[in-house]
């Protein structure tokens, strides 16, 4: 039996509130993360991702208190990211109740961090988040919430990260993020086919067919979206019913 595909609402957190932007800018508040997360869990989300989107940029740590509140109210696995740069940071968040953590900028700057985290907590806890943009004919990794370009090529980076112990890849196309024009299907497929761990597609979901495309053509293991769910444009039970009708295995 094929593995079920996962649907993951993403809650970007800024100053304790869930926010949403387009192409990583024009940020607007959309509600309390604990309330939203609880609602998504009840509606059939498979997992949740909470990202403190300004933590790295503003040199502060993800709020462990918020993670504790989330863990008290939510009964599905959730991943926390933003500003994580050490084993100690991760220890605090996992102890507060997170199931997985996601590292991004700090891992690019210090790839050994991935190895340290995998050794300490197990690869299953370590999600590598990659923010990428198509620049001069290549997919390039960006840091600090998409603010800083690097010379790191996305395909090479994900392969190296998995070799170092990353257990999952959260792949966000900045070109597609918030546009609702569809996921970066070709990028997702190429990454999915080049690594042995699950790939979560992120950025660009606009309708139910986009999810079908990224699962079938993009070979994604999970698909992540934010504003679609926050604004009620697609309800989770409807999406799962639609996916199932199209032959995509999902947990109902």
C-alpha cells in the first residue's frame, strides 16, 4: 500500500501572532497560533509547522512558552523553526513539546549543526528548511527568511544535508510563495528524486489541483500551505476528499 501523503498547515509566527505575506513580504496578522493550530488538528491536518519568521533576522530565539502552549492544545505532530542554531536551542523546544525542529540559515552557515542534532536527537527530529529562488538559471539557497542570497546550489545542499543526517526536507520556492499559482512542481520532483528522505513542498498552493500536481508530478511526500487554510479558501476535509477522489492516498 502506498504511503499516505500528508497535508501540513503552516503558521508563520511574528510577535506571538500568526501572520501571512506574499513572496516573504507584506506581512499581515491572521490570528492566534494555538487557536488556529487546534482548529486544523480537529479538521484533519496530519501535522503542523510553526515558524518564527523573524527569529533569525532579529537575533532572538523561538518562544519556548508558545511551544508549550501549542503542545498542551494539539494532539498531532508539529515542527517548530526559526532562529535555531544550537543543540541547546533544540533541546529547549523538544522539551517544551515540539516533535521536530526545522533548521535553515544556521545549518547553511554551519552544516555540522545538522550532524550534531541528528546524533543528539535522531534524524527523525531534524527537518532541513530550504528557502530557494531561481537565479540565473539555477535554484539558489537564501538565508534569514529569504533576505540573503548565497552561492549555495539547492540540489547540492539538500543532498549534503541528508548525508549529514537531515531526516526531512521542507522545500519552499520563494518565487511561488503566496502567489497561489501552484507549487514549484519540477523543483520538488528533482529534489524528491535526489534524496532518500521525505520532501515537504511549500510555496504557491492556490487550489486543490495544485496539491494533486505536487503529489503526483512533484513526487512530494507532504504539501504545506498557509493562507489558503488561514482564510478558509480551502477546508482541510474538502481537500482530503478531493485528493482521495483523484487517487492520492491520504489519511481521512
